[in-house]
C-alpha cells in the first residue's frame, strides 16, 4: 500500500498489540547475541529463532520477511569477500578466507533477522514514544514523529510525480532522466514545506502552543512474554557457549 | 549503502557510536533550542527529515546502466546546516534500518558517523569554499553534493578497513581494497548526485526563491521581492522613490 512493506507488516502483525518495550527487549537481546556469541551455533540459533518467531506467532508474511532479509545481502557478500582478499605478494585469498567470510555473513544475517523481528512487528509510531524513556529530548522525538508521518505523503508524491514524468517520456534517456529527477526532488521538497506549513496552520487553529500531544496507546507489558524472552535468550547463550566452547 | 547489522566487530560498533555521539547530541541540542524558540519549526524540521529519507529513494540513472540512490545529506547540509543534519541524518538512518532493513542498529553509530557527520561537514565545507572562491551558487552546490556523497563512502571504506585489516599489509592494504571496491566505484555516482543537486537547486531558485532566502542560501535582494509585493496604496508608480534599490542608484 504505502510502498514500505516492512511498515505494512508491522501494522498487520499479530504482535502489534504487544508492548513495544517487550518486543524491543527480545529483538535487541537477539541482536546482541548475534553480535557477541560465536557464529556457530550462536548466530545460527539467533537467526532461526528470529525467523521462527516472525513467521510463527507474529504472523509476518514470509515474502516480506524474506525480501527484507535479502536486501543487505549484496553489501554483506561484497564486504565479506573484500575483507578476505589478500594483497601482499600478489592478490589471493587469506589463509582462513572461507571461515572468516562465513562468520561475517552469519553474524550479519542473524543480526539482520533479529532487527527485522522488531521492525516487522512494531510500527515506528509505537517505538518513538519509547525513546522518551531513554531520555531523548522531547523536541527530537517530535521531529522524528513528524518525519515518520510525512514520509508516506512524500513517498506517494514521489511515485505519482515519477509516474507522470515517465508517461511523458521524462525518463526515456539518461539526460532527460537526470533533468526529471532534479525537478522531482525539487517538487518533493517544496511539497514537504507546503505540507508542513498547512499542518502548522491547522494545528495553530486548534490551539497548539508547544508540542504535538497525542494520546499514547496503552500496550501493556506481558510477564509471560518477558519470562519467555529471558529464558530463551539465556538458553541461546548457554548452548552457544557450551557447544562453541567444546568445538573451539 | 550502509554497513549492515552485525557486520562490524563489537568493539568497533561501540567505538563509532561514541565517536558519532557528540555530533548527534550537539545536533539534538540545536534542534531543541530551535524548537523552543520557534515551536512551528518542529514541522519544518520533520519535513526536512522526511525529504532526506525520500531523496535517498530517488533512483539516479547511472552511466553503467544500473541505478543508484543519492545519499541526500549534501543537499540537507546546504539547506539546513551540518549540525541539524547530524541529527536528521541519524533519524533517517534509524528509519532506514527499521523500515527498509538498510543499515542496522549496532552499526547505526558507524553509519551516522559517515553519512550524518563526515558527509554533511565535508559537503558543506566544499560548498562554502567553492562559493567563496567562484561566487557561483550552482558550482558550489555541485561540489558540495558530490563531495558529501564521496566523503561518506570514503569514510565507510576506512571504517571497514579499520575493522578488517589485511593479514600482511595491515590497515593500509585493507584501505586500498575497500576504497577500490566501495569508493572508486562511487565516483561516477557522486558526480551524478552533484548533477542532481545542480538541477534541484536550479528548480528551487525558480520555484521556491522565498524559502531559499529564508534559509539563507540566497541573499535577500529587494528587486527579487518587489514584483511579488503589491505597491502600497497611495503611491503612484511614477512617483520618484527614495529607498528603491533598483532605479534610484542608476
């Protein structure tokens, strides 16, 4: 709908009504496990847990999740290969190239899946108020909230204008495409200003003095969810350290 | 292209977060002060953040046939100044990580350092320098946007080289590798972003001149404002005016 499949999934997810704090604890715990534990079996366990939770209880569409996990793959593959190429004495592979590249890809995929578990179950508008509790200034959280809300309007403008330009042969050659892209960027920028000004006028008319106050949706924390999160994360750490320690 | 989640070793992820923090906190202070002084700027700053996000979604045609996305922070630095971009860039990176699976949370610090700190400052410096030397706004925009893009990728390459030094040649060897893969290939795209900037600002000068004047990109010129403002009632256009910037001195 909006062009941001991850955001659509977050609003439709079965975990939408869970407390953002609970989901953040689970997801960030998994992210840290993916980063800090040995890749075998730590990252593998984290990756499998994140995918199983997202596709199972959170009911995120497999297509959306799979596509989003694949996105950073190009960077991960190129980066991992570059890091194991050796230049000294003519180009060649580093001695433990396969192992090191594999570890990098493992950490990155598991970490990416763990972040996506949060991203596909929690809309930004639930996460931003939680930043206030981390002592991020209110003004910054408000600017970020306005950014989130204007994003979709501007993305829609972008697609509409681009479609109109394409229909008028605006992207038929590289030269025209550049010109159209410049005009497109300028149109989106002036529209964003226009939107902001109109929002401001509307809010001022409704008596806005300082700050955009919205009623926070109450999403209560679940003790069972928290207990399961802590148990699961502990299990991943223990298994990784015993199996990884025995292997190494 | 940002460093993906989980790609940097933990110590580097922490180190870059600490390195980027003062700039982002400074930006947050600048934004908070601005909002306290001027509550309606919340919406304009939010619009600027959304524009930066959307700009990075514009596909740029590239010479090699593939397409790439501009980083967008050069334009932001010229329009809204680097301290504000340090914060807006970081917010945009957080959104890209959570909405597009682009970048990551543990690598947010490293990505913020390259895209929200180094890119905008280098771009803004190049913009100011070129503008002071040549006096040409569009040339300055080209330099600013192209170098902001390139500086971002050079920083990313150096960050990767620091994290994964070459077994024999160490950091220098790794820097050559990563710069070759991630920065050299970016040169045509940086030029593309510079061209996009010239076209963007040319369109803005003709369509959004008052906004550019308000942001301080263009000087307030009385003869530019005159055609829009209706003549005050009672003054005949033929009457000789004393404070007219246009005709009185010629």
